[in-house]
């Protein structure tokens, strides 16, 4: 069962790295997850019909959100990989 949890964590890491590669370095520049996040933020801004000043911030906010999503997904993936191998969690023993 431990290997299955570690495999799930590795899959999260690989999905984030694949999306990062396809968004930054692939010729088509289309990552699946990042494209969904950016499209959702643009739809939300259009739906709210915000002022021009706020709509101008959606692009930079979407970029920061995508980078944060990549970081959180990779961190969560590594935490899931290590989780089954740490039965006492982060307990420090004296001495």
C-alpha cells in the first residue's frame, strides 16, 4: 500500500513538471493545467465585468497563480511521496 501512495505523489510531481514544460518550453506553449487556470481567471473577470483597471491586473495575477499552482502541486507531491515512509511523522527523540 505504501508504494501506491508514493506512486500517487510521483504522478502529481510528473503532472506539474509536464505542465511546466509544455507551458514554458514546448513550441505550442499549451500546458493543460495552466491553460485551465488562466482561462478560468479570465472568464471570472469577464463575468464580474470589473473596471478596466482591475481587468488589466488579471493577466499578471493569472501568471502568479499558475506559478503558485506549480509550486503547491510539486510540494504536495513530494509530501505524499515521503508520507508513508515516516511512521512517527516529525517527532524528535531526546538524546
